[in-house]
């Protein structure tokens, strides 16, 4: 395929593009929010001297798609640093652009953005020309790698964690001085990511997940699996990564997915692999703002275009079975009306009661040929309508991880919708009447305690532990609900 043909196949998505010469050496690496438009622009007039010299040297083009332009920014920086292409000369010696600093010279390294290089033993990445994109990228990194960001950490002296700790973006070594090994593991993972060694990182995490699964620590395996999924999602398609076989990595991932589907097929006694799975969950608090969710997985991967939220309409008491009946009925009545294809498997978050509720609605709609199963916890097991006893999933690790992943996604999707509805309902709560408690502190109180009722019954010591609440404000809240 010649250059013109390759340009025609470049996707219109964010990512990194790589120009190579006739010896297959990398001569230029760039990033863009649209690979197709950016690469085409190089071959369009006008052309200056540098551009002409670059074009004369290009013999091949390869691309790596990413989920966002900020992710492409990080990957571009890592690859430029590693391969030092001769046409990437702009940033070699420039000291003005921002960089990412990982203070590996400290006991608990922190992540920061700086503009000055110092001989302090820290690891620096960059420079980066786009400060806005860098800010977005660092926010992403802080969600993926929960390291501290504070300049001065009062080791062993902190009384309560910061906001980052409460939202899961810091392991809080200021409170927990026994997490050194876990913390440093995150530091090493982040370093691999910033160096562009994503496949090395995924391989390490995959080994850790397998070890946890072999040791029957399935909760830990599930957490690592979720991190692998989140990291993998940053890079959406097979592409070029020097020194790494992305085709092989993709093949390994597909193989694991197929093995999980094959185990599930065998467990459920299906005639074929369940390539399309729809999973349901419900979420409510004291019957208020009850909601349901449906997520869809195709070939063991999330297919978010088919995700659905349900606001419960016919049930106003705490009755999960009735709620499950409602959302299953609404989903498949709609599919029948649209004459749309049915899934290969319906997966219900719950035990035999939840499964029976779902199966009853499928029968009422005369849908008899769609298998259904329920997945319950402690220990993880599958309920199959035709069988008396559940199937323990501990002996089927690939099917277990697949079912856990689908169930967790259905739960996440339901609980997020539920929380959004609840937060709307608390905007005009009794907290608005308390002097000194504005929108931010009100939101922090609700987030910290979980509900307005728990805020009402909290004592002074507990109120003072909430983020951004001082003693005066805690007393105002305490007195308000006891007058």
C-alpha cells in the first residue's frame, strides 16, 4: 500500500501519527485530535522548507488511535523521548514549556506539573506545548494512579484525609504509613505509562490479576481487571508501538474474552457462545429515586450505544423483584415492538428470586428462547432457572471474571444514575437554611455521610471530620438539627 492509499485509511479520531523513512527509521512523531485531517495537511500546499524536507523523507506512515487528544499528548511525549526523531527538534532544549514531574526522590513520590528542571533526582516527562491538554491529561492520570499531590505531607500527623482521598484519587500515606509497597507499585506503573510502555504495564497487571485469581482473591482480581480495562480503553485500536506487538496484545485479549464466553456457554448449556449479553440491575435508597440499568456486552466488550437507564414507574415501595420485573418487561416489550434482535443471554444481578422475576416477564412476552441467569455474591455463583442448585464460579475463573465485569458495569451504571437523581433532590435540602453552609460544603457533607438523614444524626466529632468543615460550621449544622 502506497502513501496515498494509507492516508485514505487513516481514521478521523485522536491519536499519534508516526512518519518513517525508507530504512523504516522513525523521523517524526506528532499528535492530533483528528489523525486524518492532520496527516492530510502535511501533503497539502503551501509547503515551507522544513515541511518539504520532511515530506521528501517519508516512506511510511503508521498511527495509534487513542480515546482523547490529551492521551495522545502523553503518548507522543513518551515516544519522542524514546526515539528522538530528527525532525522533532523544537522541544529538545526548550526550558519554558511545562513538564510532568514524578518525585521519585521522595519516600512517597507525588505527581506535579512544573516549568523548571532541577537536578533533584526526580523523573521529568515532556516538555508539552499545550498546557490545556496537559491539564486534562494530568487529571486523567490522577484518577488512574492515586498518588499524593500535596507539596508538604505531614506523615503520621494528619487528622483527616483531603478531598483527593475521599474521592479515591490518593492512597493517603499521610494517614496510613503502612502502604509503602502498594504506593510504590502505583509509582512504577505510572512511570511505565509515562514512558510509553503501556503494553509492559498491561502485562504486569495481567500477571497480578492471574496471581490474585489463582489465590482465590477474586475481589482483588476484579479490581485489577477494572484497571486493565480502563487503561486499555485509552488506546482504542490496534496501532503501531515500536518494540511492542500490539497485534499480539490484541490477540491475547481476544483469546481471554473467547475463553470466558466458552466457559459461560458450557456452564449454561448453550448451543453457542453468548456473543451479545444484556445485564440488569436496580438501585434505590429506602424506595426513593428507584432506578434500573441495562448494559450490553458484545463479544465480551461493553457496547455503550445500547446502554439504558430506567426510572422506576410502577413500584413505590422497597421491592427489588417488582422493580426487576418492570425493567425487564419494558426492555423486551420495546425490542418486540421494534422487531429488533434479542440478546444471546440475559444476566440478572441477584439470586434466584431476581432471576425468577425476570424469567416470568420474558414468559409473559412469549420470549421463550432467550436464556437467562442470575449472578449472586459471597461466594460468586450463577443461578440457572432450570437447575435447583447454583453453579459456584470459583472453579471457572475466566467465566467468573467475565460475569463479574458485566455485573459490576451494570451496578456502576445504575448507581451513577441513582446518585445523580438523588443529588438533584438535595439541592434544596434543609442544609440550605444553615448559615455558612454553601453549595460546596453541602455537597461535601452529603458525599461524606451518604445521606441527609446521616448528617442530621451525626455528632460534633463526626461533623468536624467531614472535608472543608471547620468547628464553627460543624456546630452550626449540629445545632440546626437539634433545636
